[in-house]
C-alpha cells in the first residue's frame, strides 16, 4: 500500500509537470480570444519563450531570469503578430500560422549555439509546514515558482473577466467590436494588450520546458503543445478554471499511456500514443455540439478583423 | 501580349539556366560532387550531428577533391523526394540520404537518375544504383546490457524506444542478452514513445520508468532528456549517438557513438576509382556496409560512474565483440514466451536480425504492431 502511494505520488507530480506548459499557454490564449483575436501562433510563441529563457539562464546563471526572458520573448512575438493583424488588418488565421512557421525557423537559428549545453533548473519552493503533509504536501505545496504562478494567473483572470471593469470591457470588445468602438473604447489598443498578454503566458509556458522539465535546448522542443493549448481553450469553453481540468486530463492520459506500456497492458503502444489526441478530439466534438446550441460563450467577434473607419 | 511576355520570360529563364549550368561545369575544375540529406539540423546533438561529423571527416580527408552539399531539416516523405531530386539535378555524383524514411523517395529519384549513385542509411532496399549503409548499433546495446545487469539494484531496467522497426527491436534484444548474461533476475520494460525527438515526452517516459522502480535507463531516441532526468533523480543511464556526458556527469555510464566518417570516405573513394558497388550477395542483408565496433563505425565513450570491476568486464566484452571472437546472437536463443528461436551451436544471420519482431527472454510485453 505504502509503495503504491509513493508510485502514485510520483506519477501525479509528473502529470502536473507535463500539464503546466499547456495550462499557461491556454490561459494566455483564452484572454487573447476573449478580446476577439484568434492567435494560432501559440506554438511559435512557446518556442520563442523556451529559447529565450534557455539563453538567458545560460548567460545570467539564475533560472528566475529565464522566466522574465521567456515572458518577454513570447510577448515580443505576440506584438509582431499584433502589428500585422491589428494595424495591417491581415487574416488572423494565416498570420498566426505564419508566426509559428517563422518562430520555428528563427528559434532554430538562434538556438544553434545553445545546443549541447545545460542550465540549472528552477528550484522547488516548499511552503512552510504545509509541504510536510503526507502525500498531498509534496504535490500541492512543493512546486516551483511557475507552477504557483500559473494557478495565481488562473485565479486572477477569473476575477478579472467576471468582476473588474477592464475585464468586462475586454469581453465587450471580443463580443462586438463595432459597439465597443462606438461607445468609445479603444478596440485596437485593448486587443494589442490582450494579444501581448497571451504571448507572455505562452512564452512562460514554453520557458517551463527548459527551465523545469528538461534543462537543454532542442529544436522544436515544444513538440506541438501549442496546438493542444489552442484546443484546450475550446475544451474549456472560454472559462478559465476549466483549463486546469483540461490540462490535467490531457497530461493524465499522456502519462497513463506511458505507465500502461511500462506495466505491459495489452494495448498496442501506437493506440496508446494516440489516446491524448483522440481524447482531445472527442472532447472537442462534444463541446462543439453543445456550443452550436448555446453560442453565447464564444466571443462573437473572434477572428474578425476590426476596421475603425466603418 | 501577355502570352508573348510569358513565352519570352520562360525562354530567357531556360537559356540562362542552361548557360549557368555550362559555366559552372566548365570552370569548377573536377571535384567529386557529394550530396547529403539530413533529417534534422546538424546541431541536434544526436543522429544528424553524428552524420555531420562524418561529413566533416570527408571534407578533411579529400580536401579540394570533393565538393559537398548538405541539406538540413528534410522531412521524411514527399518533401524529401524533391530535395533528393534537386541534389541529383545539381550534378552530385553520390548522394547520402541519412534516415530510414528516405527509402522510397531515394529509390524513386534513383530510377530517374541512373548515373547517380545513392547511399541510403539504415534502409533495406537496394537497386543497381542504390546501396545501403548501417551501423551495428546492437553491439553497443549488448555492452549496455552487461553494465546495466551489474549496476541495477532493483533489477528493473527502463527502456525508451522510438518506433517498432527491426533496428530498434534488435537493440532491445541485444540489450536483454547482455543483461541476462550477468543477471538472470533483471528484466526490461519498454516504453514506445513513437517519436525520434520530443524532449518532454522522453522526459515523461523516463520519469514514469523511475516511478515504476527502474534504476538504470536507456533510450533509442535522440535528445538528452532521459539522461537529464536520470541525473536529477539519481539513477543511471546510457547516452545515444553522441557522447552525452555533459548532460549527466553523474548518471551516464557510457554512450554508444555513431561514427559514419570511415564509411563515407570508403564509398566516395570507391566512386572516384570507378569501383563503386552495392555489395549485394546472398546473406549479405544490409548491403555492402553494415559495420560495428570492428570497422570503427561504432565507438564507445569512457566507462564511468561504475566500479572498476564492472568497467573491466565491460571492456572485456567490448574487446571480444570487436575482435569477432564473441557472437551476440548465438544460440540457444529463447523468446519471452519460452519458444526457442535457434538452438545452441547456431547463430542468427543478418537477414534473421532484420526480421526480428519478437522479444527475447528478459523483456516484458510484446512488440507492438
């Protein structure tokens, strides 16, 4: 029994660790989409955050600088995206895809001299006394800074969207940019901030990979997690706390299939590898079905460019 | 008018490209033109970097006598057909395509360019102008198994595998044979990650292995993620393709290092002297070049993080394989269901190795697919 619990605890810690990049990137994208901007460049922004964070720690030595650098690089990518879609009013889908392709190439180039090097990882922060609670203490109260930060961000944006004035304005811009504009809200400026916040979160999410999971740099090391983050936003039907559930389910299935293989469950490994993605598609299908009946949760102006001279 | 313009420009383009071709061929002297197609970038610190080091050996060896063109980051599939064809069009006389997934594209282009020689790495199909080359990776795996068997305390070994192709299965089985030669109680559990390169997934698989009680890990994937997790968790592991000691100074037991240079040089020399061949023959399964420790295509980094007697034993096994005194896949071989594959006194030939779709004794589970 004791041994089983120790294994369980180790596996839960692994699930949490593998979910955090998804959680952060999806949270950022949620805010972006709430403002009416669909940014498909999440994968690219995560990659930029990862390479920026790795380089910063390599030069400055302290893993906390990596968080700042990751956030900065993600936000920088998002602001490049914003210039195109807000100022030049380009198609958001095409520009977002372009951003990911661009960032993949750029990070490959910028990361070339970083290959083969390693950095110190983010330290775990123990919360006094609470971390000594058997089993759950280790899981809930002995995480690194980014893990706590991601939960804090979720709590903050839940409050922000629901109760704060700027949050309500943000939703208004996403739901009907013409009305928001005619009431006098600066639609472009608000979308710019929201997109940059999304980039910042994606950057930190990407940064988590070299800072906490695998302290090296490898090209395309985010491995498609940006796309999963996009799916999670729909899965959560734009409600922040549901992202936590979605990310943990995805992480849980990912780890469960590895455990299944290690214990020799008689299911083909190819099928097990597909499981997290199948589950995502399955969840999306169900949710989309519901959304078509109740459209109110989808930001109505999502993906539509805003022309302020109309 | 538009039609005329289009005709005019296409004529211009055509004539200028012909002119360019003539000029480059007349004034470039006469170096042998060699092309390389890489799967990742040369900085991947694994598979492609090992090929890049081989390519650098070629340049150093031949100097001005060869002109090398390499193309990075070529995805397996239709895209690679385009790249290989382009290299053939540019007048490369020999083209090395350095990943298993380039097999069909290589053959497709080879039919279109019968005078160009192709060398497909790790494939099994050959034709008149397509040869194959490979490394006997499994020799390193056997030594890993021996070291793992002597170092494990939990008697559980965690293996992270990429795709269920015979090359990988062969490696698992060689590891199992090495393991069981020194430790009959130890067993291997395999996690297939279905990717060559995904740091996070490899790290997750390593963490799961450790949580499940493995204390020695090995990988048949390309990133150093597994070793970094091993280092963090205080367990041991082996590096892949290049020496990964920098990532895990306290965890790496040794790395098997791929050394493609001698093979590249040999094949280019064959081409230059007009003796290039595909080395086909009966029972000569993997073409003309399937080299291991003996030919120097596989080397082993320093044995470390192990007691002296383990290192000595590993060195002894290494020397015996290298000298050809010891055959790894020698009978009696029994699969993990208890069925005898071959009896004592016989050993598997190369063809049988490439048909491996079963686990030998000591490996848990079934080969997927």
